[in-house]
C-alpha cells in the first residue's frame, strides 16, 4: 500500500470523476443500466443538493491533484480552500480507500459466517439490560476497537438493513459503540507527543465511553428515535434459556454460529464484498471530499470556531482545566475529524491540557468524516442536527470524567 501513496490524489480524482459522471447520467439521462440496478440507483439517486455535492468533489480533487500545494499558506479564500481540500484529498480520503478494501474483505466474513451469532449468545445477557442494544452489537464494538469507527458504522448499517437492529438500536450503536480504533488513538497521542501516556489515555477514554454508552440511549435525541425495523424486516431472535435444551452456553453459541455459516456461499460473499467496496469508493469518498472541505472552511472562517468554542471553554475552565480556550477550539474541529484536533491541540503547553484534548477529541466520537458521512450515506435515520446534539452531549458529559482524571494523573 505504501507504493500507492504518491498516486492517491490521482486515484481520488478518478473516483470523484466517476461518481460525478454516474450521478449526472442518473439525473439527466436515466439509462436503464443505472435505474434498474439497485446498487447504482441507491448510490446515485437523489435531489439537486446531492447531485451538486457529488459534482463539486471532482473539481476539488482535480485542483489538489494539479498542484494546490503552491497555494497553501497564501492569504485569502484560495489559500484556505487549498489547505482544506488538500487535507481531505491527500489525507482523509486515502484512509477511506484503504478502509473500503479492508471492510470489503472482512465485513462479510464477520456478518455471514457465524461470528455475530456466536458472540451474541454470550453478550446478550449484558448488552440488552445495560445498553439497550442486542448482544450481537458487541461485534460492532470489537470491529471499531481493532479497526476504526468507520468500520463499525458500515457494519452496523449492514446489520440494520438486514433487520437485525431497529432504527433506535442502530443509532445507539453508532453513537455509543463505534469506538475510536486503538491504532487511531495511538496516532493522535503520538501527534501530541503523549505516546508515553498511552495506557492512561486508553483507560480514561474507554471507561468514559462505557459510562456514556449506558447514558446516551436513555436520553434525547437517541431516546426518541423510532424503534422500528428497516422496511419491516425483523430478523432478531433473542436468546432464551429454554432454547438451550441441555446444551452449554458454548455449545449453543457454536450451534447458532454454524447454522448461520451453513447458508453462506462464495458467491454471496463476493457480492457482499463488492457492494461494500463500491459503495464506499464511489458513494462515500465524494461526499467526504465535499462535506469535509466545506466543514473545515466554515469552522475556520469568520471567527465561528471561537464563537462555538466559547461555552465549552467556560465549562472546561469551571471544571478546572487550564488552557481551556485552545482545548475547546480543538473540540470544535474534532467534530469534523478527530485528527483536526491536532491543528489547535499542538499549541497546548502542559501535559494535563494535551491529555484532556486527546481524550475529548476521541470520546466525542460522532465526527463528520469518519462517522457522520457513513451514517448519512446509509439508511440509519439520523440527521445532522441529531449527530451534532449527540456530539455536544458526549463532550459535556465526558468533561466530568476527563478533567478530574487529568488533574489526578498530571498534577
């Protein structure tokens, strides 16, 4: 994959061109090979706004590929646009391209070959009463912890479409259990020169996320999401004690896993794999370029970051955090992408402040580029304002845990 690094701008530009061309063809010419293909029609059907979003991604990627670097650092709108577009095309979109192939290979294996059913038997007695979600959602948590939030969101969306989660359950899993991957957390810690405190960061981050996972499904806005299945598909089968028929828990888990795997075929695996890869490359990558670029421009422009960060800075200061204004600004940028927190966070001088910044940027979870776009490109019924509300609530509640922990660990 390292050999492709220099070619990523060209690859991203090619994907953006294909997506724009297919969207225009679907909108203006409606050829049968698009309208009658469920996958193509689902990805490229939409109103004028979605068409404009897909079209805008192509000239943006083309601008970066042809040499936006010479404009970065210059004054004015062109310099700001060049910096924002370069960040999306050169750094964020390549992460999604790599992730698309990883998901295409591993997600069907997890979904269709019995692992979900096996884990669900063990996890159901804990997950349902504590977090109000099915036991099989433990697989989403593991997928995100070992991979990334994006991997868990895509996996959750596929399970929702298949009728294993209700809309409320899928939304709760996305907003509570699509944890930041352990490798991403380490990368952020390294960028802050805090890798020596990695274990402390993990302890505070994951304990906070567990606490928030208990709270979030029980409060607005997740509490009011519909508890219905997608298109009425209800494939959830709860584990009951009478189903065991004298079997041990391991035997029951093995039986359920094997029963699901028995129906899997190489053809179904290939179809599922290609569907995931295709949807991410031609569906989500263009949306990420457009929304990511515009989000960074909006956050940086007209003093909006300082305005949005002011209430959070006051709350952090009241909780006892130092350098609260910089931490708050980093948290605003983290809503776009958690790695953008580094933009402001590297200005922090004390270890205590950097620790708080890292934890908040990770615990916020519901960022636009890694979670939001995957949700909005799926059938999970969560809107932008709901995601923003969840992000704010997560940040505010996590301050109660993170700031005292930081003061204790870094006196």
